[in-house]
C-alpha cells in the first residue's frame, strides 16, 4: 500500500498510483524502469511521480536522456538534468545525436527508441539479479490528441486512429509503457507547480515548422476556441476507437479460421463477404508477414482483384506474394 503520510503525497499521486494498481500487469513489481526524460514538464512530472512511489513496488529507476542538440542550450539542459538525478540518487545515462540521425521528426523518434533499446540491453546484461526491464516514456493525453489529428489528416486506418498504446512490445524485447497518459499537458504543468519540480523548456517546442508543434499551438488551440474541452472528447473517442479496433481484430481471427484450409484460404468463402470485410481479413492476414504499413488502397485493390479475377498475384513488402486461383488464395513469403 502507498504510504499516504508522506509529505509529498498529493491527489496527483493518488490518481497516478491508482491507475497503475487498477491496470493489472501494467507495470509489475520488482523490475528496472528505464525512463526517457527530456527535461520538459511531462517527463519531469513522470520521473517525480515514479520516484515517489518506487519503494512500494520495489522498482529501480534509471534515467536516459537523449540530447538532440537542436538548440544552443541543449548541453546545459542535459547537465542540469544530470545534476538533478544525482541529487535524487537516480542513475543517469545520456546519448547525443548526430545531425543526420535526427534530421526529421520520424528519424529523431527512431533514434530515441534505438538508443533506449541499446541502453536497456546494456543494463540487463550487467544486472546480476536478472530483473525484468520496462522502458517508460512521458506521453500524455495531449500527445494522444495530437497523434490522432496527424493520423486523421494522413488518412490512417482504424488502427492509426486508435491513438498511442499505453503498453506495447518494443523491438520484441522490452515493454514500453506510458503511465502518464491519464494526464494532459495542463495537468503536468500543475503537477510541476504543485510539487515544485524543475523543468527546462526546449525552445524548439515553439517551432511551428515541426508538424506536431503546429497541431499543438495552432490547430488544437483553434478547436478549443470553437468547442472548449474538445481535446478531452477527442481522447474519449480515441478510447472508443481502440476498443472497436480490438473487437474488430478478435472477430477477424474468428472469421479467418472459417476461411482457412490445408490448401490456403478458401476463395469462395472469402468472396461471400462484402468488399470491406474481405479487405479487412486480407489486411489482418498480411500484417503478420509484412513489416511495412500496408496502404488501404493496396488492400482494397487486392480485395477487388481476388473477387473479379479467377487467377492472379500481387506483391507486397518483404518479398510477400499473394497468389490465387479459382479455389484458393495463398500468401507466400
């Protein structure tokens, strides 16, 4: 049980801790937590809350900081964060990026996760107690709203509109968890003020040439002006989409079983379904073999061709090939 007599116990701690306790196996006890900390308000709020409740779960906290060197104060911010962790007796690691590694938002994201996985492997190799390690990031519900709007504008499918996962497997090795997603950026600002947590504002966060910043500072602000509280309602919708997508995946698995046979997928059974249902099942089958995202256009084209043509084939990424004849469909890789 959480020791609520601690001087730093607040309602924020209660909400945060209860969300972890109520989500079974979200973050197990007796493990290492490798926390990605930028030094901004979100990650500093996350670090503080985890540090305040770690003894109740026997967690060992380790901070990793990725220095993108996007502004002339980045080295100074890294030093201040390192000093803060030293004062709190928290292990601190950092990596500095080369310009080519972080030339775009997507490259920077991949660089961060690559370095986090490398550090996780290094820590686990040296851990004599063989403790499990989870990677933790400070994504909030605000990040979820921004991601939803960006994916909506890109024309993402249902999975893309299901928002940021609170827990997922990263590189098939380590679980990535995001316990702060119960809070918004306004909440993390209040947490930092209430608990007097230092944080450092990255000036690049105001650069609206960066897509996410444009969404944050322009689009969401305008939407909130038109319909106050829209961010909260968007997050509720994302949660519904997540549940819908989960239900859809489970129903797909049942439907696929009815189409499968020793020779492949029964074409007649698949073609008895509607066009969109066929496309959904084909996408579900291909996702297990294709690493790259498959566009809805390619799936819809495949669904139409299988319905109209008695024989044919279509290639996808990673050497995956869909072949069909009058009776059966096979997916080879």
